[in-house]
């Protein structure tokens, strides 16, 4: 049995999210929360909220024990890109890509 939580269309690059995902993959939920709350990264702030939501889903919807939960899967996939233009000299325009991410955390219970 697994519990999951998702953030869709988060306005942060998937490349930045994947770096943070690698830090918590396979860790216990409490350890992962401690890691995410202490890294100086905006992806960490988003993923702390997401982890809390996944733990609440596991506890309330599936009756899992929060102390036995671990991060089984975590990934940040690219979402749609918001394309903007920055005016530059000679009437040209440079493109600015504002990348979005879909972040997913899957929690499972450790076997005794």
C-alpha cells in the first residue's frame, strides 16, 4: 500500500527539483522532513509541504503508521513552459522560458 501527494504546475525548474529529490529518496519520512527543512533551496520549501501532505494522506486515508513511513519514490517531471519575451536592442526580443514542474512523493510503510 502506498500514499502519494502531488504538486502540479509549480513555478520552479525541474532541474532544480531533481537535485532535491535525490537527497530524500529512500529516507525515512522524519529524516526527509529534517533534510528538506534545512536546505537553502526553494524546492525544499515546496517539498516540505508536499511531504507533510503525503504523511497526512497515509495516516488519514490508509491508516498507516507515520513512524514507519519512508520515501519510496520522489520525482519532479517537467510541466508546461511559460514562454515570455524580453525586449533587447534593434527591435529584437529574447525568449525567456519560465519552466514548471510536477512534483510527486510516494510513501510506503517499512516492513517490520
